[in-house]
C-alpha cells in the first residue's frame, strides 16, 4: 500500500518503509483498535496513509517553509484524469465533502487510491458486491474529477 502512494513528488516526505512505520505508530500507539479482520485493518491503514500524506503535503506547503503549492499527480491512480495533476490538499478537502454526500463511495475511493485495492478487494472490505464497488468507484472518481476541475 505504501509503495503505491510513493510518487516522485512525495518521496521527499516519506520513503515507503517510513510511511508504513508512521502509519503503524499512529494506528497502535494510543488505544487498542477494534479490528474485525484483515480487510478491516487494510481499510483503516489506507485512511491513515491518506492522512499522513495530506499532513506531509500541508507541511511542505506551509508559508514558513516557503509556501507555493505543489501539485500531486494522480494520473497513475486515476487514468481518467487525462494527465492533469491536482493538489493533494484540494483532493483531501474534496474527499471530505464527498464523504458527507456518499460515505460508501468515499470509502471505495480511499481503498482504491490509498490502499491499492481492486474492486473485489474493496467490495470484500465493505461487504458489498464487486459490481457495487465498481459503480461507487466510477461515481466517486467522476465526482472528484469534476469537483477538482471546477475549483
């Protein structure tokens, strides 16, 4: 999962092993988690990786560190993006809006983008059919791209 998230622009913030270690510390440092199974663990880990990458992006963009937004290329994970990269913080904020509109589609998108899951794996984690997972993925991806393009 960690390796899937490592793109050229993110390598300054984390190496894959560092990202895994940081996610592990955040997951198990505080209270014990009530994890149902292996799939649930990966879903929680995917969300934690998302938050770690967003924090790193925000940190790099902070005014005290020189400001200037960096764009994170989502082309690999989202082929329909047509080669346009989007800022990681804007993606995060858009996902927060989508989560209020359609939580399951957001979960599918997180599992696909941040967890490296395919339709069947995401469906297993969420307890839905692979066809529903695919429809949720298609909807969430289209919604996210539309939201990012419109600003």
